[in-house]
C-alpha cells in the first residue's frame, strides 16, 4: 500500500509540475508565437512587394520588347517598300535598255 501511495503522490507531483511548467512557460510561448507571427507577416509583405516589383519589371520589359518589335517590323516594311521600288526602277530601266537595244539593232540592220 505504501508503494501505491508513494506512486500516487509521485503522479500527483508530476501533474502539479506539468501544470506549473505549462503555466510558467505560457507567457514565453505566447511571446514567441507573437514574434513568429510578426516575422511571418513581415516576410509576406516583403515577398508581396518583391512580386509586385517583378511584375512591373516584366511589364516594362514586355513593353520595351513590343516597342522594339514594332520598330523592327516598321523597319522591315520600309525596307520591303524600298526594295520593291528599286526593283520597279530596275525593271523599267531593263525595259528601256531592251527597247533601246532593239531600236539600235534595227538601226544597224537598216
């Protein structure tokens, strides 16, 4: 019986110790939890700001790319028009040259 009584009192002491430790550290746990939550909130805000900055950078880069693409497309269209104009001029010159050669040839055979 005395062993059982000793065991029961030991269990009672352990329960009291658990309650005491839980109560004793409750404030520390709350403080650390609050500190952790504040840090998580700060990191989320930092991450969101970085995401927004990246979005803006991507938007700016895309805008620059679109502007450059349009500029290059306009350049290519202008070059095509220039080449088409030059080809037309060359074809006219070729026709005139052919006509002149034919006239010169007919003059020679007269």
